[in-house]
């Protein structure tokens, strides 16, 4: 069970991340609007512009996805279940939660799942790069999980 102070810290981290995503989403919107105004300009190669645009759409998909994870993490925070591992029910270490507030797995289950995903994705998509379609990689938090 988390203390009041720990929950406050997590709430802060989640709200800050939410703000950041919303700002990014707004930037994305401005980008699309600029694009419409720039149609007809011949300085940008068309295919390159297509590429830019689809990258931007992907980004917004990812943001939407992350946003929904943050919202449900806030929900779990209010219900005091944020530190319960989805798989085994054991408490998730506070340090891990603070680094990745949207996580729903304790480090043991996370590592196990990553091993499974690794062996599956080896066969499924021949190393298309990528992975990590889940948790926020917190740039600011410095990254790195010491278990
Ligand atoms: Zn677990």
C-alpha cells in the first residue's frame, strides 16, 4: 500500500505527463493546419510531405494510446490499486511506479513478459525494429530500471 505522499508524487508525475501529451497533440494539430495552407507550395517534395504527415499521424496515435494509459493509471491511483501487479497481484515497487507511473506489472512479471514477447516477435516480425509498444519511456526521468 502506498503512503499519501507517494500517491501525491505519482499523481503529480501522471498529470505532468498528461499535460505534456496534450501540448504535443496541440502542436500536431497546428502542424496539420499549416500543411493545408502549404499545399501547392513546390519547394517541398510531395512524397516527403506525405512521409512527414504520416509520421505525425502515427505520433498522434501513440499519444492517444499513452493518454488513455495515463487516464487509467490516474483511475487506479484514486482506487488505490495502482501498485497492484496485474498479473500476480504483488505490490509494484514505488521506485518503479515513479519511473513509469503507467505500468501495471511488477518488475518480475514485466521481465517475464518481455522475454515472451522477445521470443515471439523473433518469429512474428523478422526484427522490424520497434518493440516497446507499451510503457512511456520517460525521457525526463533519466530512464533505466534498476530492479
Ligand atoms: Zn507481478
